[in-house]
C-alpha cells in the first residue's frame, strides 16, 4: 500500500546520556507515524471509536542501523504491509536524507479490538478501504 512520509527535526528531549536519540524515542516516533498515517486516510482514533473499535499493539520490532543526533533532519516512511480480518502489519523506515543513512527499520503488528470489550473484532471495511485507496 502507498507509504506515508513526513519529515521532522530531532529535538533535545529525544537525546539520552550517550548523546544520541534514546532507544525508546524510536518507538514513540513509530506510533506517531502510524497515527499520522491513519489520520491522513480518514481512520483517526475518533473514527475508529465511531466504528466501535480501536487499535492495540500486539508486537513491535525495531532494528537500529545508525545513531541519530539532536538537530538531525529525519524522514519517516510508514506503510501497511498486510491487513487481515483483525490484524494489520505496519512497516517503518527512518532515514536521514542529508547523508542517505538508514537510521532504523521497524514493524508493528496492530490488532483491531472492540473499544468497550477490548476483544478482537473484524477490521471495518471503511478502514481497510481507506488504506488501500488514499494516500
């Protein structure tokens, strides 16, 4: 499916005691990317709730390739690799365009659940169609 791409600058609060981006920050950026992408295709958190559900993470995988530092301009790319009945697999690539460095790659398995019962439910067709047809 079509990737969603956006750019941002690393802020001072993302830096750890080693002088580079803290490992936990990458996960936060991945979740933010997923949220921004979902909003861009009309599947915001509020829209999911209207349809009776919400997304919860089943697993996150991050492979760190190169460090990133304060004031680096980074580009996040995310896309839906697969979407099934209740599970969606999302991929991420974080790069530093100034030198072409691949900073990290990631993957999250998201499960769509009933927002009241917190039990898996079928992903509404409106959400599936949004990821397949919108950019």
